[in-house]
């Protein structure tokens, strides 16, 4: 079993130093509960609700900026893997909506969101590389970001490449749902897990920002898609922790002779690429 | 709004005439409630739990056999669309696990299950054509069968081709789930609807057959993936009916500038085909 945590915090738009402090506090709380992998929200370095690309770029940091240096220090101090979203300045004209995977060795991978939601396409440059799959001390970890989770093809790629855990920083804007139902975003995460037999952790955020409210629906699932922690709309900052059997993701069997990856018929899926 | 029904019946293995009768009774009950589209379970002509391919072939019928002739008659009498699963004999060495779409004009399409679950691969020949999309009086209807629903690529194809409703005959074998949770099969259906903004109806079955028990989890969802009827495990035969806004599936918008089909990055999905 691997102890996986999601730090559902409220980043402070326009105050990155304060945000780094509250993230550090949440990571320490997760470490105190024994977390081996800690996931942070999308764009937790900066906040989300930028008015335009210039404002995003001004809030962006390079990979060796203060945010990732802090996460690396926390990863070393507590000997854990950190996956978090940050606003990345790579020297280009627009920032990327990125996620980094780090451990005590340093930054292991940087992924740039490929599916930009709503006005993000006016604010960020889109990534064009597949989600990375990184060997860590506790398992093979991949990352995608928020809206990426709504494209099953995109979770398929790291799952086919051997990922055991897909760690997704998200910022889920809240919307209506029937009473008693899990948020649609959570249902999609459960299905992402189910159709690839991969464990998934989505770390959402809380805290109203420029009139945007968030689901606060961070969720940790096992490879069967069952919710181990979270998965309901909330408004309070919290640290979710669950013991996850990452090795279960190595077995793609779904009953009898069935194997959810081997049973694919990719020769018939060409229309999906048209 | 279109009135969609799922006839969750218990086919009688080894007694096709009795099964045709109980299916006719269920379709009439759906018609009496105003159903315009009626969906029947997978292999409802024959039952499911065949010991081998010879037994399945012996129970199979051609497209102009008594089962589809009955469904066509019912479709004409009640002016509705029927989508149902049947064991198809096309003159080859093995039967197909097929579904037909019919209306008052006759058989509009026959689809053969492409993803064969567990021992089905020992019993049936696999189909190799994409799910059809058929214009009917009430909307554009597609069909896939049971395990097909676990492959998002396969639902993507008819959705990209304009289907408004994916009508899926299923036979869901029951399995354990945490208390209070919807069956995983239902969660996958909800996600199938969500990631393509397509309405989905899955018609399951009940009645123990050769020691196999079934979820009895027939479900009708809207294009937002919300459950309009069913969606919980049950053991009794029943006719589910819901008013479904099929036209909502024509709008792939998922918030602001986002469009769940246009926002795909198929140029990046090539690894999914490797």
C-alpha cells in the first residue's frame, strides 16, 4: 500500500509567498500522516482566474523558481513525491499551465496541459507532449491536468505506458448537479480509473477567486474506480489521505479472460483520429 | 423530449418462444407509457450463458428469423424504434453477439459486438465494423453492446458521427461494490455520456442463468451524464421510461469556449493506436 495525499488548499491570487507558505504547511500535514505521494492543485503557485495572457505570464515562474525549489525541499525533507500544478514561464510569449513531478532527487518531469479549458486558450500556450510516466521509489507516476481528464485518450496514453497512478492537479469550477449525486468531475475520474485500471488522484482547490467558486471535490480512487477518499463537493481546505494499492494497476484483468488493455481493438479506432 | 424505455427482462434460456412472448409484453408496456425508443437486453433472443460456440450457434437466428420479425412487427404496430440484442446466425461457423435497430420500415442496422468479454471469445465471432448511426423519426440512434461501453474510443466513433443516443443492450454480471455506490458499469455509462455529450441508455437483464447473477442496473442518462432512470442494482424485471432531450447531444459545449469534441487533440493520440 502507498499512502497518497491530496492537499486541497486555497491559493492566494497575487500573493505567491503566502501561497507557498500554506502549501508547505499542507505538505507537512500530509507528511505527518505518512504520505508518500502528495498532490497539489492546478496552478497552485499563482491562482487560476487570470484576465489575460500578460497577467498569467507575470505570475509565471521558471522550473528553477521559488515554487519548485520549495517543493523539492519539501520532497527531500519528508522523502516523498510531490506532484503539483504551477504557472510556468519558459521564456516564451505565453505561460504554460504545467505540472511537475518531484522527489528528493529533484524535478523528474514537467508536463504542460494539452487540453485548455474555456478562456485558458486565450491565456496559456498549449502543451503538445504526452503525459510523462516517472519511476519513483513508490511506483510509476504520471500526471495530467484538469480538463485533460475529460479526454479518455489522454489517460490511456500513460496507462498504456505503465503508469500505476495518474496524479491530476485540477481546478474544478463548480456547477449544478442533482441532489445526492457526486460531481460529474468525480464520475469522470472514476471512469478514467475503471477503463484503464489505473489509480487516480485529483487534487482540487477551494476559496472563491474573482467570483469563481470551485467544487472542492478532490478524490482518490483505486484501480477499480472506487472512491477511497473525498469525491464530494466541499468548501473547506483539507488534506485527504488514503492507502492505495498501486500494484493493482499492473493487473489489467477485468474478469475471466478479459484484459482491459489487451481487449482493445486499436485497428478499428482510426475514426477516432480523423 | 423523446420518451426512451429500457425493458429489463429475464430471457428464458432454451425457450426462445417464451422469451419472445415476454419481450413482446414488455415492449407493449413501454408503448403504453408512450415510449418512442425501446431498448432490450443483450442476447435477449437466446440468453447468454452458453457453454460453447456450438450451443450458441444452435440458438442463433438469421436477421429474418422469428425474433427480428417480431420486433419489426412491434415497431410497426406501436410506431417506435426498437434496439435489441440477439444471437445472430449469418451462415458462418460461429454466431455473432449482435444488436439490431428497427423501426416501422424494417431492420435499419445490424451491429456485431467488437469487444468480446471473458469467454465470449470462445463462443462468438467478433464484429469488426464501427457502431452504426441511424436516422430515425425521433433522432440519430447508435448501438454498442455491453463490454464495448468500457472502451471510450468505441463510443467516441458514433458520437463523432453525430449520434444523439447510444442504445446499449447489456448483460452485466454482478460483482461486489462498496455500500451505497452505483454499480461501476453505471459509472462508466455516465462517463461515456459526459465525455461525448451523448445520451446513453443501457438495457440490462435480470434472472439467474446457469449460476450467473446480473446487476439489473439498466440506466438512462442525459447528455450531461445524469441518471434519468435506473442506475442501481435490482433483481426484478421492469420497464424503465424517461423523457430524454436528444437534441442536447448536438451541443458539445461544456462551458464557455469549450467544446468536448473540438477540443480533442487527435494529432497527439497516436500512441493510443500503437
